[in-house]
C-alpha cells in the first residue's frame, strides 16, 4: 500500500470518528468531503437550525504537533469562505447560525474546538 493511500485512509478514519461524535451529540451529517473550486469542507453538520462546518485534522501521533496547530489564519479564512458558499448553494434550510469547528484526531482520541474560526 502506498503512503498516500495510508494517509487518505487515516484521514477518512478520523473524519468517521468525528462524525460519530457529533451524531452522538444530536447532530446530523449534511455533507462529507464537499468540494467546490475554492476548496473542500470535511464535514457539514446540523442540529436544529444551526449549521456546523468541521475541519478534521488526523495524526497518527503528536510527534509533529497537534492537528489543531495546522489550521492557521489562511486556512481559517478559506473555511469561512467555503462555509458561506456551502450555505448559499447547498443548505437544505436557512440556518439561524453557522459555526466553524476544528477537530484533531490523534491516535484515535478526538478533540473538538467549537467556534475555532
């Protein structure tokens, strides 16, 4: 198996863990890996009339730092832009609020920062 395949599999596993955590908290998944010319959103979720966009960073270990550290100012700006595009073009309802979270998955442990951007 190639390193790229391993990386994609690790990322998909992390996204599944994060999606499950949100579902247990009463959210429903509206989109996974949604893409447009500007970029990609890992997870789009909803609970009631609130939409949550979640960027997921998965690491096999913390040796090179937390996945939370990988979401800098440029990535935050892109996430805000992507969230606005998704709401304008894809949302099945008019949300009362939109929140952007960042989730770090390290060794199967999930840490979510709500309203990170």
